[in-house]
């Protein structure tokens, strides 16, 4: 999935680094603080800020106020970033459903969601 979404973003005209791709993959649906992006990668907030700045400049992410903290900011996918990634994700998932069948694809989805509880970047 990661490889296919990365390829779609590159096809859309944005070449990005592995670090930027991992940042994109770690952003939660409602946005994620930079510190929370840094933690699973094992890097400092300052180190995680660099790819976020690059992605923001390219228009793939945006920083918005965090409703949980007065001064805190969240990084979230921009409309452009979400559009490219979501379109390819939907395409790949459709291929997987066609190959596995709906019952097995649904079971796989449930299992992966459960695994995210212990391995996911925004648990």
C-alpha cells in the first residue's frame, strides 16, 4: 500500500524522500502533533520538523491549531495531499477486495485495525 500511494504522489508531480513518506503515513485522520510524528520514527521534534516543512511547502500538509492545546499545532493532510493519497488507497483496496473477496478483505481490514492498536503511529 505504501509503495503504491508513494508512486501516486510521485506521478502527481511531487518526488519526496522516505522520511517525508513516513511522515505522511503517520498523520492521523484528525491531524497529529509533530512530537507524535517524531516518536515512532525515533527522532527529535526538530528532526521531524524538517520533512513537515518540506511537505507543507509542497502543499501536501498544513498546520492547524490543536483544539486540545492553546499553543499547540497539528499537522494534517491538505486537500491536495489527501486527494492523491486517498484516490490511490481506494484503488488498491478495490484490487485487494477483488482478489480476496469481500469477506476475507473485511477480515483483513479488521485484523490490521486491531494491530494498529499496538503498532500504529497514532494509537
